[in-house]
C-alpha cells in the first residue's frame, strides 16, 4: 500500500518538478530521493510540542501533526527532521519539497510560520539552504533548492522544518530531498 501510494506521489512530483519531459523519459522522481519520503520518516524534536500521525487528504494519505504549545526562544527549538539515506556529491543540485498546512494558526495571524532547511545533521548544523514559509489551512508543497557544498555521506544531511516561531499546529506531509545531479538547470526547479 505504501509503495503504491509513493508511486502516485512520484508521478505527481515528476510533473510538478521536472515537467512532462521527465515523465516521458521513464524516470521516477523517487529514484532521485535521498531520504525516506513517507511521514514516518520525520523525527520530531523539542520540548513544548506534542505530535501524532493522522489520516489526511495530503498525498500519501497521512500527515504528522505537530502542536506547538508556546513559541520557543529560537525558531529551531521545536521542529521535525528527515535524514538522508543515500550519499550526495559536492556540486549536485538538491531540491527540498515539503507538504505543509496549518491546522491551528498563531493568534491573530493569517498564516503559520516555519522555516524549511537542508542542513548538516550534526553540530554545528551547517546550513545548506533555509527558506521561511507561511503555511495556511490548505495543503501546499513548499520548495527550497541549493547546490551541495561538499560530499555528504548517508545520514549526514537532512531536511528540517523549524516550527518554534509561534504557538501553532502544523501538519507535515511527505518530505522529499531530491538529488538532481551535478548538471541540472536550477532555473527549471519549482519555487514558492
């Protein structure tokens, strides 16, 4: 069931990310994923939050709901991460794609607050790319892209969604770290 669901997600992402030309080449976007893309691949961290897997309308049918009870001193005090499972080479074009929606907005706000990042997975958590996003009550796929600044062994690179910017409830759907290779034209990648 999960494999079939991920295949459907991959077809949708192939058309979104790489366009019809990629899909016609017989490739699968999941072949380019260097992380576990299902919501069970998220690891939630930080005090002041509760989390649970819920049934959802997002691609894949499940989401991770993170309820942040109070804003943290730093945006990174509460978040969720997904680590790489495959190596990434220096110079490769990376695309982060994360499904997000706000279940409960911060008080008097029109949208939630989050930062999506690719970063090193050990202290000092080196930043590869960070993008602030403002999830609403509707599911949306948010993107960030960068060029790998070094070789990354499996488990040393990760996607993170920082959530401690406000008291809010954010639903996280599947997360994708795509390695598009060294010669991919970044101008063709989706943006927010």
